[in-house]
């Protein structure tokens, strides 16, 4: 069965405010559906939105780079 979320339920599910939902919807950052007067979101709409918010992972600095940072900090404080 298809799950459909109201603005309030979508906001609660995502942990954001209804005002933020409205702002993202207006800016075109969040997909949504209109059924008559009602604005609704499907689970796939919410997943698409979450995917668009993903921040790519960055590689951690190598041990050598970290030693260089520590050495520069030590030299700067001396």
C-alpha cells in the first residue's frame, strides 16, 4: 500500500518544521503532490528529498598530514 504524508506528518518524519517543508516546496527543492486542495508527499518524495541532501563523504587526512598539522601548531605556539 502507498503511504501518503501530510505536510505535518512529513515534517515530523523528517524532523523539520512545517515552515521548512513549505519553504523547500516553494523553492522546488522538495517533490510533492496535490490532490484537490491537499498537499501530500509520498514516501518516495521524502526519500528523493533526503537523497538530494546527501553530503558526499570526504577522505580523512592521512597520518602524515596530521603529523604535519601538529608540528605546525607546535612551532606556531613556541
